[in-house]
C-alpha cells in the first residue's frame, strides 16, 4: 500500500540505493559505541573487540583533533570520559594520544587503528560528529582512514552536509542520515521538523536512515522503508525499544550492559 500521495516525488528527492549496496546493514545488529559496560568503556578497543567476538556490527563516533586527525570519541569535550578537560578539537593529535579513557589503561583510539582491529570481520557504522556547515576537513580525515579498507563500512551523521560531501567526493562509501523527531511536541514543531527532514534528505541523498527508536513508529521512517531505504534504529536498550525495532526498523543499534 502506498504510504504517501507524493511517493514519486519522494523517490526523486531521496532515491533508494541498490539492495546489494546496503545489504550488510540488515545482516546483524550493531553495538552502539561497541559492546560496552562494566569494565569496558564506550568507543574503546575492548568494547570493539567484544562486539567482534559476538559477530555483531560496530557503531562508533568520530571527532577530530586540531590538526584534522580522526579519533574515535563521542563527546565534543573530554570531561566525561577522561581526566582531561575542555574541547576535544582544541587538542593536537599528540596530546590526545597521551590521554587515557577513564578507568582504563587505554588511550583514545585513532580511527585508522580501529579499522585495522576490525579488519572487515564485522560491518562498521562511523558517525561523523559535526554541527558545522563546513565539514570538508572532518570528512576528508574519515575518507583517508577508509582508503584501502575493504570491509563493509558506512558513514552517517545528523548533519546533511556530511552526507552531501561524501556523495560528491567519495560516492562509493555508503552514507546515512541520523534522524530524531523527539523534540517535536507541538504542531508547529512537527511541521518544521518534517520540512527539515526533507531538506536534509534532499541534501544528503542518504542510502539509509538511522532513526531514534523513541520516534518509532514514524510515518517518515515507514515511507522511507517502503521506498527501499533501510532504517536502522538507536538506541535499543530495553524490551520496549527492542519491540519497536523489530516492528518498525530493519536492524537495531543497541546497548547492552556487559
């Protein structure tokens, strides 16, 4: 059944990828920031090795040092997960290499090192963290880390500029748009959010969506799936969100306490 009277137009704005291009996204769940919890810190080598041991995909985050080097770290500031303080991007690569993740002997890993650890054994989703309009330096650092990588990999971001950059400069790399509707509580906010999502789809031309599980079921996500755009969902971490993922998405990005 057609979910939208505008389905032909939607297909022009955000065409579906070939099934072969995105098949790996539907083949296994993805551990959110690796399989962390207990003694394993998020986005750490230990968390990624634990996910690999289960045969699960890995979702990770990328921030850049002041010189443009790509590191695997979620927050824009160092305070929560390290003993250091202040903005991540204010530190040089050498300074970041010397910082330990809280409660561990592990340093903050570089993206190219983590890709060598994964070595194509499981798929990887790389969330590129940027709210800026000018994303070229950040995206270039991720593309460089992926050069020569033969495993299944995709980039994704809330920022549609990231998807647009990869579509223009590295089209072979699968790209996704991260979406949330969770702050849209009034009719006006919902209308603005709907327009913003379509603007982001037009700009990013994503191969898949990574959708906030709190928003499912979503008409927007359902229409994308009906057109052949896979929908992953985050963060699945309890029975309720797991049920929503099974019913309304193609695969889960999950957290599970170790």
